[in-house]
């Protein structure tokens, strides 16, 4: 039976969430872009306000459902909505921003449950022009949080880079799941769902 | 890795309800049941709308409606309506002991919104009862 897996792309505005999904989606992505009126925050014409969505079928009969979050903190209510039912999160960091380590802490913190479960990865972009902070700096920051989260460079305009990030994420998730108790998947979903009126 | 295959008996029951709504309400051109996290469970759609893509957005729309409802202090959102030039999309949760599903009904724009609401709510309630029965039988302990 084919399986479907929900993945979330998070990160600051302009980090490349929409681009990453567009790079690997086999369908025309659903985009909720509108004109960006905050050119001081990031100089681009459009920005995501609700979600991006794309799909990618893997060779092993699994379909990835790819969700991109809006980057600005004022949209943080969408982050928790997007996280519901997600198997993992890719946190994209733009190393050209003023404080990429602060971005890491902010966005990984928003998906802390997934990070704690070993279902997160950090992909750092624009390292060619902005080599600092280094990957070691990110690893140190994660270590101080007590998180085991892989960090790797990625140019999300390149399909292979995004696929490489996902491969490492899946390896991490599978390594974690090997130690988890096997449960019926539907039952697991039902048990995890909010009770009536609870959300 | 984990996935969530809905039990076949539930899937068949939901398929029946979706087909029933589609068949009994004039003007309804589609009905979709999706999980709250955006997976397609059951659908009938007459036009070119892709149920997979609609499902991916439906759960988020319902959740966003509830978030906005809380924000503006008007309480819990009951449903979300997209009223467009070419039709109406009505989205709401399936009322059950666990908040697992949402239902969306697509109708032509000359459809009476009150009837659409009433019939969608009825379908959602039936689906909710079927889900609750399954939960009671299978979710002990």
C-alpha cells in the first residue's frame, strides 16, 4: 500500500521555502503569494501568506506532501496548523541575514516537538557568499539546546540539494523510529488527535 | 515510516455519505472528506478540481477560520465559506469525539447557502457518528 508523508518547510522570509518546494514538486505547486510590502525585511516582490503545497512521489511507493509555511513571525499561527500530522520539518536558514543563529533558534523552537523527536533538519543557504556562521557554529547552538539535529548546506534552487536534505532527514527519522514502539498508524493518528473542542 | 491508512470499513461508510450528499442536493458538484492535516479520505467531484489538492488546503482553511474566530473574540468557528463568482465552497469540521476530519462541499453559485449548510452539517454529523462508533469499538484503553 502506498504511503503519504507530510513534511513542513520552515524558516525566515526569503530563506527559500517556496523555491525548495518548487524545485522538487512533481505537481504545479499551490502558492499563496501576495505582494510583499515589507521590502526592508527582505527585498523580494512576493511573499507567502498562508501555505505552499507540492507533492513528490518516491520510488518506494511513498508520496511526500510538502508544505511551506509563511516566514514572518506574525504568521506564526500558521506554523502550528502546518505542523499538525507532519512527520518532519526542514528548517531553512538564510546565512545572509543579520543573525542566522537567532533564526535557527526561533524556527526550530517553533517546531520543537518534531526536533525533540529527531524529525528535523537544518539546511543553510547562501553559505557561498556568507560563510559565517559556520556549520560548526550551528551545531554548537543545537548542542546547547540538547538537540540532535543534522545541519547541512543547501542551495534550494538545485533539486538535488533539496533531495539530499530530505534523504538525510529520512535517515534521521528512520534511525529514531527503529527505537520507537511499533503502533498501528491509523490508531496512532486517532490517539494523537485533539478531543472534541480541544483545539 | 509512519503513514495513516484509514480502515476500509470506515472508508466505505464515508464514500457512501459523500455520494449521498452529492446525489441528493441539487447544485452540489463535489464533496471531499479530508484529515485535519490535509489528506484525502473520500471524494466525489464533478468539475476539474483535484480532490488531493483541495484536501491539502481544507484542513488548514478550517483551522485558520477557528484561529481567526478566537482572535476576534467571536468564539469557535462553525464553518468557512468561500463564495466565488463560479460557485461556493463550504468547509467545516466533522463533529466527533476526536477532531480527525473535515468535510468540504462544492456547489454551483445559485445554490441556496442555507440548504447547503444544513445538508453539509447533516453529512458531517453522520460521518461523525460513524467515526465515533468506530472509535468506541477500536479505541479502548
